[in-house]
C-alpha cells in the first residue's frame, strides 16, 4: 500500500543557477512579442516521499515584457509513478498548479503509475493533464508527451480528485511583469520511486514596456517622413 505524507505548504528559498537563452520575435499582433527562457541540464533529484520537495528558482531581468498575455511551460521529469508528483510555478504572489497527483480519482487515489513527463503545459490545450489516462497510455518506460492543460487543482494533494475544478491555471500570470523570480516547486509525496527534474522552460507572449513601443513608433515615423521627402 502506498502511504502519502502530510503536505504542508513549503517555503520557497532555494535558488539554483542555470543557463538561460532568450529569444525575442514578433507575434501576430504588432504590439506583442515572444520571449523564451530555458533551464536545462539540471538533473536535480526530487527527495523521495518528502513533501518539502525541491525548488528551482531563476531570476529574469531585462525582459521587455511588462504585461504578460499568455504563457506556456515545458516540463521534463524522469522517474516512475507519475501520480506521486505535485508541482507548481510561482512568480511573486501568483501561482499555477502544474501537476497535482495526476490520475487521482475516487476509484484510484494513488494516481497514474506511468514513467515521467516530457510535456508542454498550455491553458489552450484540449485536455487537462490530470486525466491524460483517459486518452493515452504511455508505453512502459516512456514518459508522457504532448501538450496538455495544467492540472490547476489548488487542493491538498492528499485529497485531490479528478472532479475538483481547476482554478490555478497559467492565466494566473496574465497581466504581470515577466521580470522577477520564477520558482518551480516539485514534490514526490510517496516513497518507493525516484524522480529527477531534468529541465523546464517558459515561453511568454506579452506587451513590451511603453518605451519600446514608442521607439518603434518613432522609427517608423522617421521612415515615412523620409520616404515622403524623396517623393517630393
């Protein structure tokens, strides 16, 4: 029988250095830009059966995005028994529950016993990751892949069920500033299986600070004036 530990809310205090790669491109709307931040090569062991879990914090500075419009997260977690894991992302006081003992339901309180995650979490995905087993059964030894809605269940992991409503999605970060500390917390709540945080990343679309927009407007205005003068 699998015994789950009592889950107190952890204190986020650990900061782990990682290489960050930033890309900036124009999105479909002229006022929006996209930035990507990848935190790879971590290979951080998650304490087995310990609700204190693991925190991985990265400080973002110099981002042009001061108003987040949308955000997606990738997670690469190796190990076995996915239903053991509880994970969330925070920025300031905002929180999104990424995983909350996926598969936990009235008829299966232990959750799914599959082997790891290599997934993208996106509010616009078709299916919530908590119930991925209703659509797919990963091969033995292979992680879950694909794009899924974050779990979003802001419920004690010892009590969470598939029928609980998702209320803490990635939309929690909409309207915020991308700059600041972003912390991923992951806990393995049942002993007997090992899990490792291999990597994670953020893809953020948002509106740049007003000075960036003003500079672009001035540049375009100068070009129009120059072209007008040449035509005279």
